[in-house]
C-alpha cells in the first residue's frame, strides 16, 4: 500500500514532531520550517501532497502569505490546508478561512481527532484524483501517483505499464444499456484489484481504457491470454467481452505518460487478438514512436527547416500504360529520426489543428513546382493533393484554396483534391458547399481509400466525385480471394454508371495489373509502376515517359 503524502509547515520543531507521531503510521510525512520552504518543496514536484498542515505565525513567510501564494498558483483547488496555529483568535481564523483554509486544529492536539479530521479532509478531496464510477484512479491521479512512485524507486526498470483496451465495449453499451456498460467497467476494476498481478496503481484512464503500474515479474502472459476473455453476468444476461493489452517496460528516461503512450501504441502491433491479445513495446516500435506532443512541438521548426518534402507517386492509365496523373504525398525527413511515416505524424497534426498548415504547404509547393516546370518547357501531369477533414474547418485554408483554384485551372481536372471516405463522413452538411464550389470551378474531387471505412455507398449519394480510388486492401487480396475480383469489378461498373473514373491503389504485381485491366479499371497507382518519388526523380520519370511516348 502506498501512503498519501502530507506536508507539515511549522517553525516549531516540537510541534512538527508531535503531529508527525500522530500521522506517520497512516501517512507519508514531509516537513517545512516556513511558508517559503513549503512552496519550494511543493514546486519541486517530488511529492504529491494530499494535504498541508500550516502554522500561521512563522519567520521568513507566514501562513497567511503562504495561503495567498497557494491561491496565486492555483494550488488551492486540489490541495487542502488545515491551520495548526496556536494563534486561534476568531479574527486570525476568519482571515485564514478567507484565504482558503479548510479546517483548524486547536492545541493541545487530540491524536484520535487529528487523525480522523485529516482523513476526512483528504477523502473529501479525493474525487479530483478518482474515477467516480469505479473508484480507480483517474488519469490525473494515476499520473501523479505513478510518477511520484517511480521517482522514489531505486530501480525503475523493475516496473511496467499495462494498457488494457476493452473490445466491443460499444456493443455492450448498446445491448445492455449504459448501466450494463458501467457494470462491465466496475467488474473490470474489481478484477484488477484482486488479480494475482497485484497492480501498484490502477486507473480508468479514459472511457474503456484501463492503465496499471505493475511489477514486471508479476506479469504472466499465459494468465493474460486466459483472462483476456471475460464474462459479465448482469441482470440475467450473460455477456462476453475481451481485452487487448499493451505493455511497456519502464526505462530510465521520461515521464510516465510516455510509457502509457507507448503501451497504447503497441496495441497496434497485435496481429491476432484471439491467439495473442497482447503486445510488448519493443525497439522496433520505438523507432517509429514519436509522441504526439513531440510532433506538434517540433512541427513549426521542422517546417522552417524544410524537413517536410513532397513526394510524387505516378498514376498510370491501365489501357495504354501512359502516365495520367500523380498524387502528392508528404514525407518528413527528420534530422535524428530519419524518415518518418505520415501515418505516425498526420493523426497528431490533425488533433492539434496543424494539419491545415501542412496541407496548405503541399498545395502551394506542388503548384509552384508544376508552374516552374511548365515555364521551363517540361511536361507535367495533374497532381492531386490530399486534404484532411480538419482542413474544412480552417477558414484560412479553405479560402486559400478557393481563391487560387480559378487561376490555376487550365483544363477541367488540372487541379485535384483527394479526400478520404472517412473524412467525408466527418464533414457537416454546410461544408459540402466548399466541395461544390471547388467542382464548379473545374477542380476534380477524388474519393480516397474507398471501401476501407464504414460509410462507402452512402457517401456517393450525398456528394459528387470525379474519381474514386479503391482502397489498397482490395488489390492486396486480389490474388488470394476470388470474391475480391467480383467486388472490384462491381465497384468499377458502378462508378462508370455514375460517371466516375476509377483508380486502383497499391498494385504491386503483374497479375494484379492484368486482372485490373480485364476489369476495365481506368487507372492504377502502385509500386508495380512506381513508388512515391522525390521531386527530382519524378521529373526524370516524366521525362522518360515523354521519351517513350507514354504521356
Ligand atoms: O505513403 P503514405 O504513407 O504517404 O501515406 C499515408 C497516409 O497519409 C495516406 O492515407 C495519405 O493519404 C496520407 N497523406 C500523405 N500525404 C498527405 C498530405 O500531404 N496531407 C494529408 N492530409 N494526408 C496525407
Ligand atoms: O492517400 P492514400 O491513403 O491513398 O495514400 C497512398 C498510400 O499508399 C501511400 O502511403 C503510398 O506510399 C502507398 N502505396 C502506394 N502504392 C503502393 C503499393 O503498391 N504498395 C504499398 N505497400 N503501398 C503503396
Ligand atoms: Mn491519397
């Protein structure tokens, strides 16, 4: 059991000693001789105090001044103070209460009463650190406790963070109602409390995610596999639910939140959640790992240092083998981490709203380059730009695109934007106007990653597109699963009926290309023809196409 921490602030050593004797069985005690020392200790952050016992009359900084400082720093919200002064006039006390004190102990101290009132004050504030539904720590409480615990450990590397993700929790909620969902969450917490794993701290970190700090030697993967399947008996219903678990071993650097992030990230590396419902964060994942905060804090510098590069992947016409267009794909070439994959930083940028800056950069860059090549008498093709759904909520971004579109368009479709199926789903009705305005000026819209989301066909009723891009996952399955050929064929026929052209993404083999040709797929984009190329290589690719008459 880890003890809660209390700070005793009094210039009288005897007084401090007296209170320490009363409290130290139940609490972890730290002492300060005056207000200034107290503030220094709290500010240092080595402790998570649940309560301060504060004398009023002290040298250097009095209790009143200290209370005022606590308030100035906003600590009074989460850090209760009990006055322990000998100066117990009504006036002194009322001044202290005005400054936010929670309670007052008169001398001589009655040990029983002191202990009871300390416990009461602490537990009355505990809600700030607890999840009310389960009684587990909440995110704030867990991070504070775990950070504090590890700071004091001699060997942090004996510990690990486990991140538990409840599967099909949405289904549980909709089948059993919120109360049933709540029951699952409570049962999960109780299960963890009594598990042989003996977590040091358990938290419901967010929604249906539980995070524990555990000792590495207590992790038993055979048990983990067995216990990842659970049954809830509730109100006469019996319901199955499952967990996936990400594990991150703690090393000597960084903050607990980074270990939690890594444990969570390792969930993405679980291949078969039935056979092996857990993953342990490893060096391989570490190479890919950049926490979201790092991405956004580095973003502006990286932009300024031109670490972001636009690559171009050719799109070929199936019937003729000629180049038809290209897609602009962003690449981050980081001075320390090297090549960073977009799926690692784009979601972080979307969260923080930076994605529009990046997309605008790509949009401008591509146009600049194509303009230059034209002026130099080189051949070019239309290049499509990927937009994020976030872009449609950034007025600057939209205005910029709308303002420039008209002057850039030479022939219909010479300017193109790709929007993923799931982005369309996130767009509100009124944002559809932007798309309409773009099309009316002659820009083409491409529906990206078609078939990878949940909303495929409905999208086609609500918006007009010029080209549909069949998600790579279909082409991947083409040679393995005969049904996929029919699905692709059907999508292509449907698109043609609706007046759309079709691009198949991710073709890598000749067989795939031949099948797609048989199915009358208009265009193909994939490694079979070319990987995404840096600017200079793309220029050469175009030159070669021209030489061979493939443009
Ligand atoms: O190579 P690839 O790993 O580039 O792309 C991964 C994902 O990142 C794809 O879904 C692609 O659409 C997206 N992406 C690539 N470049 C950009 C870009 O400039 N802007 C946005 N919003 N997404 C991009
Ligand atoms: O925006 P979108 O999700 O469509 O981005 C296309 C993605 O597909 C990019 O990440 C690009 O690098 C990738 N890609 C394109 N062709 C191939 C291919 O043939 N094989 C594989 N594995 N990836 C491809
Ligand atoms: Mn795309």
